C-alpha cells in the first residue's frame, strides 16, 4: 500500500494542535522541517493480522484508522528517522501518547477543515507552501500569510504561546498585533506595520520587500539604508 500523502492543511493542523513540538524529543520543530509520524506504523496496513494484534495490545478499537489524526503526531526529522517503523510495546507512556492524540484529533480535523473552507486562509496556506519550497519571503508573501498567522494565534496551544512561530529556520514571526508585526529574518529581528499594504517608505530598495527593518537594516536581505 502506498504511503499517505498529507495535505498542507493536515500538516499545519497537526503541528499547531500539538504545540509545534516533536512528540518524541519535545523540542520545537520548524513547520517546513516537521515530519508527521504514525505512532502505529503505516507499514502495518500491509500486514493486517499483525496490525490487529498490535491494536489489541495497545488497547485501540478494531476500527482504529492508522491514517487519521488519532495516529498522526509531529516529529523532527532525526527522531522520525530513528523511530522509523518501530512498533511500540504497550506501556503507560505509549498509552498516554495515543490518548492525547485521540483527545486532540477532533480539534486537528476541524482546524484542517477551517484552513480549507476559509478562502483567505486557504490561499495563505498555498502561499506559505510555495515560499517554503522556494525560500522566498517577500512583501507579497508576508501580506498573504497574515490571515493564517491570525488564525494560528487564535488556535495556538497555551504551552507554545510564548514561543516564536517558527515557519522556517531563518524566518520566524515573533509577535503580531493590530499595529506591528515583529519578524526574525536571516539578518536579525525587525518590525513592519501589520497593514497588508504598508507605505512605500517601508520598501527595501534592494530586495523590494517591506518585510521588516532593524534600524537601517532590512532583516530579509541585509541591505543597509540610511536615507
């Protein structure tokens, strides 16, 4: 059986509802580097008799779906590679992990559906995917993903609210309110107006974005402008 192909909305929902952390090492994981792990390995779908036994040993119902939010958790690349297709033995810890996944599965499903049904958020998800793939964060990108950031801040887990929103290693949205968004880019931390169309005076003459400024430095491309 072929591997399940996650939509961007599904990946994003899994990342958000599980506090943006790898469930194994508990460290924050960047959205673009996060991998979705099947707690009960997807490979067992090709081994129905073994899957039935594992579900029984782990106390899961017979109709438990391996490809569902009940079994999907965010993982960093190294932990996911190390775990691979390991079948966990029944233990209080594994029971707790599966229980918490089940408790958050409905929230994750609804969140994924919300990002699809809300047109502006759905568009923002698509823009974010393209920006991460091409490593391009310009004015258009920042403006387009603002609806997604607003939704993110509304649904963010309490334990993650004091942490930056780490979309990619070199791009983090540290905070945002009705006046200003604070961005960490390759060249430091800076700010820009929250307005989707800031005054042209915020535009960087080098890269053409109004991404964010730290004094006279554009934190997106590093250009210095003292005019």
